[in-house]
């Protein structure tokens, strides 16, 4: 599976948009970009995934560059409850579906 | 909304003792995973089941760890004997499994935090 690179930590003011970047320069054509988050002392929670088109759901938006080498997760109006570790995962859908987590980005939302 | 259940939530045990964790996946989910998460790191897969069969246990330390999913529903992960380095969060996840070229997202339980003293 392709590896991803994320900043170790980020801060965001409550009510502002949080933009979390992820680099996945070795992604292959049939690999998807997934985002999970893990709030302290809880299990990871699925947020969103995409292949090449931008995606939006009730939690977030996912913007994938045209060359698919990077993506950005956008939380449009961050709240204190969004403080968590966010994992960007590139997932190969054939043969195995295990998730390979990196160290993620620790997002701190402040009042 | 259906959730993955795990018990216990917290476990403290002495080294060389046996310990077991239980997971009940979301009803109907064919695939079940056990991950281990060391503090400050992301979760790592220990074992994956498809129904009652083991699909991937390449990272399971088989000299001390065992996992079973006898009826293809709930699952137990056991450690015997526990070592200090086993202190971690043990997470269970389930998914509907694979269908053609698509693979469904995984739903995680709250985890069991193990402390070995």
C-alpha cells in the first residue's frame, strides 16, 4: 500500500475551517484515499473517502488534486469536539482490506 | 446506530498472567479485525477474520497470542503469558466485507486498554 505523509500537529480556532493536508505521491490508479479520526481514548471513526472526485458528506469535504498525489480534508466549521488525531490512509482495494495507519495529524481546536 | 462492542474497557494484569478480550461486531458484518495501538502510534492489524476463518495473522505473535471466531460472530483475543510490552489499546473493528471491487469502511469499537505491570 502507498504511504502517506501528514503534518504531526495543527491548531484551529473554533468556528473556522480546518484544512488537513495529506501527501500520497505514490498512490496508484485504483487506490482510494480514506480519512479516519480518533478522539482521545476512543476507536477510530470513519470520516470520508474518495478516488479522484471531490467528496462531501455531513462531516467533512475531501479535495483530491487532479494528479491524485495529495488531498485535503476540510472540516468547514471546527468545534471543540473535532479535537482528535486524523489519519489519512491510502487503501488498495484488491486482495486485502486491512487499514494501514500512520501517525496521523493531531488537530487541536481552541476556543 | 449499531456499534461494535468490546469488553472489558480497561484491564490491569501482572506479567506472566493470562488475559482475554471480547468483541461483538455489528450484526451481519462478515469481516472482523483486531488491531493493537501502542501509545502515540496508529493502530496495527493483529488478525483479520472472514466469517470464522483467519485471513491475515501475519503480525500476530503466535507464541503468546491467539484469536478465535468460532461461529463467525463474536471473537476472543487471548494473551498468555502477558509481557510488559503488551501494554496497549486493543481495538476490534468490523466491516461488511468485500463485494467485487469495492471494500466497505471499518467500524471500530471503543477498545480495551491493557496495562501489564
